């Protein structure tokens, strides 16, 4: 049994009938598609390395403490690993529609919070692996580590020894409440003890927090209303854009900034095109985005709880010139890093450990209302493995991410780098964002125009937009 962290618990508390808090990915694999038994055997062999995948959530009576992870005595791998087939002709449209339907369904809270779907029938002899896991289990970076465990780095890996698994006895409600009441004060005491031992470190942390809180004050200003915000429904659309990490690095060398600066600049181009296509004004306007930032220390890789904070950036959609957009993004991101805004967000979430669980639940619900006035979208960038990965001997060719929507945010963008590719996954509310393909097209155009402006550095490179 393990009590959830405040941040992990918050992803459960903010979930409702229309905001489903699972993240995911869509891997495209070379064919032929494996049979179901082979996939079950491959995944089952790796489960001892990720115990959380056989655990479910237990909520405490009257919300007297944070939820806990406990072994599921009825764990059934076949429930979680599923097989389906795309309708003909098995092209991009059919795959997008399938992913949208799968991601529109909430995960069953009575079972471990993950699913994998093997989708056969993709054109050119390929198949897809749709992965879906609740955000309370993993953040983006630890999710990448998880992929490295569940998939293989070799086409023909050594066989994994079979490990028999027996669920730990499920604790009763009294035991859960007792553990929560004992554990919560202990964490606070440990924090105070650490502060007493390292006063200078704490003083520096407080200074960083103060600067971060000053930086975050601007978020209290309501942003201009756009069609990017408003009530959402339970159904999702999903689409993608393609790029190459080498192209982005060429742009960075030619024009300055970081890879993340270039990525945000091309996403800005995408939102500019989307708003213009909807007949909305963009001159002098910005799109305010939440940018999750990993605060996971190097020694914490291999754990699967959430270690994430956030910065808030304003994408300059009013800038028509691509180099001016990149310059504005670069300057802003430098200011945000100096302001320690992410540190402020991290400390705020960690303070949830001192709050009664019932207050944490209420706060989580209220948090979903904040984007209506202060955030237009979410943009998350996660680095992935830069070498081929395999499942049952089949190579994963591409991997596109999925980001959830919550509150009043109707469009979200996730970026994932894998084996030299830089792939964008765009989630849209089904009813109010039917045109996210315009955003995807703008992202690809944004990469190409900056590459063209790179001069001799980019003369011999062209962004790949087809398979």
C-alpha cells in the first residue's frame, strides 16, 4: 500500500464527466501485426518491473486522507491489453477517429488505471499501439521511462524469466485511514527537520519561490476571450503534425534559442493559423499556454509518481514574421527561467501535503475553472528515446503523444521526440474544435519556413510530413 502524493491525487480530484485525466501515445509499428497472445506475453513479462500497473486506487471514507495504491487481487491482463482493427482503407483518418473514440472514454477506477490497444489494419502493412494511462500514475518524463521498460531496445531481446505474482492482501478501510493519519504529519515533520538542517538551502528556496510568485501574478489577469476557451464535452478529436529533431536543431543554430524555443515558435504559427481560419483577430494578441516542467531529479528516474511543475508562456500569435515570433518566444522563456516561475508552481503543489484531503479535493475541482480566465491552452514537450524501440520484434516507426483537456481548455498540444523525429499530437474538444488539422498544418509550415530562413544550414534539409 502506498499513499498518493498531493499532486497525483489532484489528477483524480479534477476529473469529472467531461475532463478525463489520462495521458497517452500512439505508436506506429512496422508489420505484420503480432497476435494477441504474443503481445500479452511481452507485456506480462515486463509487469514485475512496473508494480503500479497491477495496482488500483482505494479512496478513503469521507475523504479522511489521500487515496492509496493497493494491489488488485483480481488483476486480469487481458482486460487491459486489447485488440481491435481499423475499418478500411486503414488510413490516417480511420486512425485519428479510433484514437479519438478510445481517448474519449474514462478509465475504470475500480481497476488499474491503464489500457493498451493493438489496432490492426493500418495501411502499408503497419499497425498501431494506443497507450492510455491515468495522469495520477505518471507524468510525461516518467511515462517516457515507462515506455523504455515496456518496449524493447533490441529486436530480439533475451527472454525474461517468468515471475509469479501474488497480490498483497487488500487493506481494510480502518487500516487505510490509520496509515493516512500517521503518514501525513510525518511528511510535514520530515520537511521541517530538513529545513532545520539546511537553513541556507531553505533560504535560497524561499527567494526562488518569491520571485516565482511575483512572476505568476500576471496569470490573475483575465486573457482576451477566444474560441479556444469555453465549455467542453466528453468526446475528443485527435490529430498530429510531424517534424525532425535535426531540422529544429538546424533552426536553433541559425537563429539562436533552444529546441524548446523553436518548438513553441512553430506552435505559435499553428495557433495563429487556427485563429485566422476562424475569422478571429490576432494583431497584438497572445495565446496564453501552460507549459509543464519536469522537476524530477536525476536520482528520481525509475519512479512513476508525478514530479512536475509549470510555467506560463504567452505565444505571440500577433507576430506575422516567423523570426520575430521566435525572438519574442526566446526572450520570454529566458525571463521565465530567471523568474523561477516553475519553482513557485512546484512549491505550491508540494504545500498540498499539509492540506486535509477534503480541502485538496475541493481545490482540485476549483482548479479546473482557472483556465477559463487565465490559460488558453496547454503545451507539453517530453524528450523520448533517440534509438529504435520494439514490441514482439516489430520496430516502432513513430510515436505521437496525447494530452488531456480539462476545465475550459478546448485544444492542447503535446510534443514527443523519438529516434530523430519530433512528433506533435493535438487534442481537441469534439464539438468545438473540429478544425485542429489547421493547427497541425500551421505547425509543419512553421518548421519549414524557419528551416528555409536558416540559409545554407537548412538548404539541404526538408521537413518530412509524410510516411
